[in-house]
C-alpha cells in the first residue's frame, strides 16, 4: 500500500498554459548581437538593464515577488572583476544584459548593490513560482547563460583560455592555432509520467527530500531518440516496458543546464522491478489517492508530497489529475 497521510486540501493544480521559465518574451537579437559597435552602445546606454547573478543566485525582492534589475551606474561602482556581460535580448528598444558578479563579497543575502531592505540573492527555485512569468523566465535564462560561461572558460580542445563574443552567445578559443568556437549548451533530459489505466507511476529518488514522489527522468544519451530514452529510463529505473510515448511540452531547467522534455508513456503491465540504486521507492498511485493524500512540496512534514510548483514534473502530474491527457 502507498504511505498514508491524513486527508488534506486538494492540491493547487497548475493553471498556466506555459511552463515556468519557458518564455522571457525578449527578442534575442541574434543578428544585432554580432555587431560590436551596436553592443558597445547598448552597454553604455543608461536605459539598458542588467540582471546580476551572484554565485548562481538571482537578485530578487522576495516580499514583493519581483526581480531586481540595475542600471549601468550600479555596475560601474562594482569592484573590478573579469566582467563579461551577456546580452539576453531586447524588449522594445531596451537592452537586457546579465552579469556574473560572483567576485563581489557579500553576506548571507549576497552583496547589497543598491539600498533595498528586502533585496536578496536567492536560488531561483525558492521564489520562481511567485514571480511574474516572464520575469522568472528571464532570470532562469540569465542563470543558464552564466553557468555555461563559468564552465567554459577554457577550450575543451586545446586547453587555452576562451573569450566571450557575440554578446556572450559564443566563446572562442584564444589560441591562434585553434580558434574553436563553443556555443551555449543545454542538456536534453526526458521526464515522463508513466500511466496504466487510472494509475500513474511515481518514484522517490534518493536525492529527493523525504516523502517527495515525482515522475521518472533521465538524460538523453548520444545515439538515442527522445522516445527510446524514455523507454530505456523507465525500464532501467522501474523495470517496466512502455509503449505509446507521447510528447507533452518542454521546460528550460537551468539547475544547472538542462532542457526538460516532458512525455506521457503507457506501461505494458503494473509489475515493477525497482532499481534501488536509482530509486528508493516507486509505486502506482490512483488519481483518487493522490487527490486525497498528496501535499504540496513545501509541506515538509507530509509523508507524501508532489514536486515543486515550478517543475514540469508537477505539470505532467497536474494535467493527468485533471484528466487532460
Ligand atoms: Zn582551443
């Protein structure tokens, strides 16, 4: 039997048509960003806005659930560092950049760039679902770009330093004999809700907090289609063969560098052979049982919790609970 918990209020099911972090609304200006003079003018423009990221944390006002952006004047006051602003894009005529300020010393809430009592550098996942959709997406985009820059400061082919060009959308090797170009990467991962009749399969990963159950997931390997990756992961983790793999939607998940590709898949049988290295538990749950017993992710004392509200895992579960799939 699944673990029992006291009946609670129904879950707040997702209402959004778009996954969290999926659409910043910015024009990425793919052609303009190749023009160095245009970029320099945007960087110097007092109207341009900058999204600071400090040690993988985004700057937000959690009380008002909003991102804090700054102007060029605030950046000019920072201690000198190896700053390589990355162009996120344009909203109308206004350019938006992001900048890694991890070299600036800061306390528990990170450096205080401007006077703002509740401003703090936070892991985006702690506040993302409360931010305006496009704002949350822009912060996720910024985090993803800067993680890539931080991890690609040296050439993977010859080991020489690389430098940022095209507004931060390319890094090029500085060795004349090499000049290898690298582009921002995102790692495709499949995430799937496996169903059988009125039941779905949820697992608890050893890395999850206690009581949390979610969809199965795994990285796509070279030489695989998305569909074969779904089937392989489910077989490896739960010992179940699936058919009828159907795409749902995708979600940028820059924690640190993934693109989550969401699917539904139907199981041939309910017999499980759970891989206890990958999962500490996996079980079938009916819609009614989940509706009656599941609690929100933040209810940390609950014996059965569903994934956080900003995740595509949650969206897959919610849409299935609503009978939309
Ligand atoms: Zn090189």
